[in-house]
């Protein structure tokens, strides 16, 4: 399954290098109003750890460089559908929300150490990560390739192509190496993996003709395509679908509170409204689970 090891940045500023981005963003037209529709869930709030309930605030840690999930808007504010859901959870729990910027690799230790109550940064829930934290499953995301609009690229037959990826992501460490090895084993040319320090730069490489395609998480790829005015298109189907999870301290009781809060958001309609506003409703859920990766692995073992 897909695991996100380092948060790949995709900024509107990076896409502006192409000169063809639509700079209008959904967050500018109603983020606060969408969060305000969340119904306070007294049953969920009663499950909060005493220190969090007593503080009156949900401290949300994020690495805001992965549009449209979490990123900085033109005013320097951390926004995105992932953060709207997290802020909605705070509202459902009767708490104010404060979003703190962090590097992706510092979020896990900060949640474990109590600096953040919740990590909201498009974490893929994995069995390995569940050894350190509890994850509240809130979305299903997969891998999606994109290529120039006139391209005939096929992700299942990419031998010899140049594929742009963000360094240290699943696409870098697992997907492309495995696909390339299969090409070589079949006597075909290897895939030339082009590494970039940001997802925005990987996308620009395709737009500028330096790479044949890029691979990224599905909401990120589809968002980039929508912002580039027909320059790119999705190629192939979304695959390796895996759960995103909000990260909370293991065994603290936060997971149960967040789970019930999110389930209430599904029932009051605010969950779906947030996803639909950002065009990412396809990965939405009907049932919120805790540590879905471990539960699924146990069910298939």
C-alpha cells in the first residue's frame, strides 16, 4: 500500500512558474462558513482527554505545502480541505482550533510529545506508523499519474519514459523503482526517475517538457491538473488506494473522540460539503475507523 514518507510540497507559487495557473482558490469563498456548519457533538467531546478538554483548544500540527490538502494561501494562512476537516473536528468537540506550521518529519514526535493534539498533514495510515500513534481514518487516496494533454503515456507501460516525482515519497522509494525493475526484467528500458525537492517542481518539469509524466497522490495530481488550464491530463486509473488518517497520541482517548466527531460531521453533512467544495469528494467515507491499516491487515492475514 502507499505510504507517504515525506510531505511533497505543491505551492501555487511553484505552479505560477508556468505562467498558466488559475489563481482562484476554493478557500477564499467560504472556508469559515463551511466549518461553522459543524454540529457540536457532546458525546464526542465527553471522550476528550482531560488536558485537551480543559485547554479549550485543539492544537493542529501541519506541514502546509501539499495543495489542495494543506498549503499556504496568498495571505500566508494555512488552508486546504484537510485542515478544514481538522478545524471541523475541533468545532464538533466544542474546541477552538489553532493550526501550527511544522516540518512533516517533526509532526509525529510533536504529537507523541503532546505539543500537538492532532497531526493533520495527509498522513497515510500504515501498520508501521500505528506502532507510534493512533490514526483516525478520514479519507481514501491513491496514486495518480498526469501527463501533457496530448500525451499517450500509459502508467502500465512506462518503460523508457522520464517520470518526475517528489524525493522520498512512495512514488520515489517504491512505485517507480518497482515499475522500472519490472521493465528491466522484461528486457525493456528502465524508467528514468527524475527527482525534485518539491511536487511543484516535478509538475513544472512535465509542463515544460522535461519529463513525460509525474506521479503523486490523487487529490494533489487532480488539483494541479485543474489549475493548469488544460496543459495536463490524468493518465491511467487511480491505484494503490490507501487510508489517510489524522494522527493522535496512542492510547490517549483522542482517537475515539476524533472518530466520533468525524462520524457526526458525516451525518450533519459538513464533512461532505468540505470535500465537495475542494473537488475531492471521490475519496470520502461513510464510516470512520481507527487504525484502519492494522485492522485491514489483520482481516486479510
